[in-house]
């Protein structure tokens, strides 16, 4: 029996609900619904015109309906009378196949049929900047190596505390907050969970950080590379696969602590990495973060080639501890649902085809990567990533050819718009187009 939102509203004194969904470009959309109407909305959903969002629809298409998932309910910690709900999109009585949350659920069901659950945690880096977007918020945050800078962290204490307190209250088990490697950059970590829960929380985290920053007179950005000389915003994921309480990736007898199954899963990710970039690095600006010139801090902390290793952050995949790996490819503009869905889709393909990831490489990729010319390079721009996606059989079949084609069409339109106004070059300054279109990603 689904939870009765109307009853919950009375108990928790919720006056309004945000019935939300995320479109293909990761934009969070919603309707604000008074509690008096939630009973009807819980049953039939809130209506939206799909064409008005980043979904491949026309103005002539029927209404789509966002049916809220009551398990996702969060009372806005900074405005308790509003309840936030993630929802699934329906049209003409069927789920909208191209909706990112539906795509993720389909991948989760594939694992479920084999009694497997993917668990993951995400590390969403962000900058605190001035509202107009041209510089970081804290003009005293100027150290050349600002990572873990205590003073700069504590100058933002009130804001960081408000976000961390909210996560504590929501039961996310946050455990650390720090100043990251770029001036003005922060990261907050909370416990990993199953992939749908992590994706919903990822969506909410971005909304919360932006909202609380705004309340404090600042702006938060997850843009992959908002400043040329500074480290970009990554969104690394730590991944493991479970059967009940058993971690299917853990083999204490292996040198890096992974099972054959885990290596096959990795093999799938490595095999599809260039195509995955189209989802993991979905903005034009994303490619300023990958294979970027050295930053003022001394390292970009982002990958340039497709490789894996032990506890070494210069590779695309790091195995920091037995039983899990960290995928470092994704950036702050990745769609939270397609991020998780992409990991599962490529991983399942790797397990099914028993793909071999090759040998781990124990080198500093930033200094010695060029000595390994056989390693595949990551795409150098969005166009190249889309090209790889259009030819990637595992992702086409996992996400559905029609859905991938829709995504490609929308992204190619975006590229066309950019190319009509600007030229993309990592050597040139970040364009106005990128700032306007990506600062609030
Ligand atoms: Mg980090």
C-alpha cells in the first residue's frame, strides 16, 4: 500500500508539494501543488507539456503526467511547509521511455532479475561564486594550493553547516565537508545507497545547495569548468554490486581486492567509456575539464585517457579499497539518473560479455601517460562523444535506440546553436554561451 501523501501532509504540516522530474538535460522541473490537491495528483499525476522541456516531443503531443514516488518525499529543510517529490513520467497510460528516471529503473530491474543491486555514492563538487557568476564568492580564497584550506572552509561555515545539518536531519549520514582543490570549491560527502536513492538524493542535493547558497546571497555552480585555471567540478562515483548482504565485487585474495565479476563490470565501462562521456560529460563545457591543461594547483584531478589502477587519482578508474571502484569520469553537469543508468548499462554488458579490462596501470598518468600510446583517449569535445554514443551497441540496446536517438538529436541541436555563435577551443577563454547555459546546470 503506497503511502498516503494527504495524510502525511497533515502529520508533517506540509502546505505545498513540489512534484518534480528531471528531463534529458538534467534540468529539474516541477509544479507546486497545494496539499488540498495532492490526493488527486498522487493518483493521476501533475500535467506537463513535454515539448516545453528537454524531451524529444512536439507541441502536438499529449500531456505527460508526473506521478510522484511517495518514498522520495523530503520536507525542504529550509522551508518545512514544502514537500519535495521525485516522480515518474507517464503519457497515454504508459511510462515515458525517454525519461531519465524510467531509464534508470529499467537498468535496475535488469540487475534485480539476477538478484543484484548496484550501490553507489556520488561526490558532487561545486563552487560558491558571486551571484552574477564572474568570480568566486570569497575574494580572500587565493592560495595556489587551496585544497583542505581550513580558513577558507570556516569562512563559509554557516552555509556549509546549514547544508550538512539538513543532510543529518534527512538521515543521509553525511560524514565530511571540505574545501576542494580549486579556490572557491567545496565537496560534501554522505553515505552511499542503492542507485535510485543516490540519484534522487543527487538531484535534491544540487537543488538544496543552490537554494541555500542563494538564501545566503551567493550562487553555487556545478559547472564542469567555470574558471580556466582552476580544477573543475567532478562528480566521482564509488560503485559496488550486491546480492543481499554480500558484496559481489569483494575478493580479499585479489591484489586489488576485486572479483572476476567486478573486473568484467570494469571491462564493460572501459569498453564503452567514450560513449558514456556523452552522458557523463554532457555539456560543451565538460571537455574543458577532461584532458585539461595543468591548473594553478598543479593537477587537474580529471582523466584524459581510459585506464584503471589501484589507489591513484590520475586514472579514469581508481580502486581505492577492496570491493569497490571509483569512476572519476563524470562532472557536475551529468544527469544524476543517466549517470547511474550508464554505469549499470555498461557494467551489465561487461558482465554478460565477460569483457576483460586489461591490466591495471600503476603509473602517474599526468606525467607518464604519453608513454602508453595504445591507451584509448577520452573524447576531446561533445561532438566526438555523441559520435561514439551513436555507434555504441551496449548503450543503444540498454537505453533503447529510440531514446538514445532522441538524446543525440537534442544534443546535436544544442551544438548547432553553440557553433552558430562560438567556437570551442580549450586554449581560448570560456565562452559567454557556456556560462549562460552551464553555470546553473
Ligand atoms: Mg573531490
